[in-house]
């Protein structure tokens, strides 16, 4: 997938496009439904698919007091978008200059002149241009003038519920530790990605060495607790079963910030320092507990690993050690 950071980077011979516009925070199941429609439209029109998104939530500029934390960083968003089969993504810098553009100027300069759109896909609540004056109806009027169609994608509702799929719902589920439903809303496992760093090495001293991810991660980290999951080592292409801890280690009370620690099951000598990894959360085992002594902590850790091993074995080969090669 090609990444454009400015409309001026798009080649004049790039061809006609089908563009889906949105924040796409978390790239959840609703977003993926939009992209499937875009791919089908592009195939029919012999056009390329482009996701048009922003380097930050527009509210961070327009209403910072109302802006929620992003579920994923812009780089992680680009990575997730690339998994959707799109040809390109255009990342617009949302600053005061872009916020002050008129709706007509936004459509003309970005959609018509830079992207040469044949079709544009937006949500029913999509707004664009200065003061949010641009609506899907106005976009359709501009499309009639400049030869592109507009497809307003309705909200996606999770089967069996009356709640629409949204990034805010994902945030609620993560805060509650409900990774099962969060994964369903996302359309993929809850996960975080980062480089393994050297921690206090307390897990190794207790017989449960862990891969520690840096403190600054995407906001996809679920509630404090212990989880069964997978560690995907992008450096080697190998996936391992893991028991994952999220929190501040309350038994010792000397870790100031929440951290993610993944214990790779049955691989005590594995060296992952400096490796680029993704940690996936598949099952919640329990909440975070402050134990009275080391014996109680070690017994609980052994039980967590045993339970994680059993649950992951039931997942099938995908939860076992596998190699991308």
C-alpha cells in the first residue's frame, strides 16, 4: 500500500480512485465494511482504492476539551489500513489551515484535483470544510458538478445487538477488560505493538521471564489484569503462545506506569530484547491482584500460565509456536 502524506505527492498519472474518508480510529469492523464496499466499487470502475484520513483526531484542533485518546497511533493505523487490501492511504495534516478550508475547496483540491475520484464513500455523520459546513448532501451536489458519485455508508450494527460499531464502544470495552466483545467489534484481536525493552527482570527471577513493551503504547491496552494471548515476533516471523500481564505490579508497588509484560509459554531461554513484537489479547484470566507474599504470587503466576496454555491449545495451531516462513 502506498502512503501519501500530502496531496501533492500523488502522481498525476495515478489514475482514477475510489476514496473512503474518515478518522478510521482503530480500523474496526465498521471501517472494514466501508473498505469492502470501496474495493467492490473500484473493481467495477477500474479504479484504485484510497483511504483518506487524518494525522490526528480533528477534535484535537477544533475542540481539544472533547477529544478522546486515539485507539491507535497514526503509524499503527496505516499498518492496519494496509491489511485491508487498499491501494493507498492519504494522511492529511489536520491543522488550522485545513480546518479553515471551505467545503468546496476541500472537495475540489483534494478529491477532484489530487485524487481524481470516481466515487467517494463517507459515513452519514461525515462533515468537512470550515465550521463543518460540508455534509454528504453537499458532497453529492459537488459530485454532480465534478463527475463523481457519493455513497453514504450507513452505520454497522453488531449482530444480535442494537448498538452501532464505533471507536467509542471499543474504548468502553477495553476499559472493562471485555476483550472478547472488543475483538468482535474490531473484527480482529485486541493487540498492541512495540519494541521489547529491558525491564526490572523480576519475572525472570521468579521463573517467569517476560517481554516488556515500552510504557508509551497505542491506547488499545485493555484493563489491568492477566490475559492469555499471543506474541508475534516480527523480527523472526515466529508466533508464540503467551500469558500477558497488564498493570503496575501492585504486589511490589514500585512500577509507576502501566506496562504490558508477555511471558512466552514454555520458552524460558528466549531472548526478545530489541525485537519488534505484537501482543494479542485473546482471553481475560483475572484482574490484577496485590499478593501478600512471593509464594502466593508465584503460585498465581503458575496457575495463570497453566490456564493460558490450556485455553490457547484449544484455539488450535494458530496459538502455538508458528513461523511465517
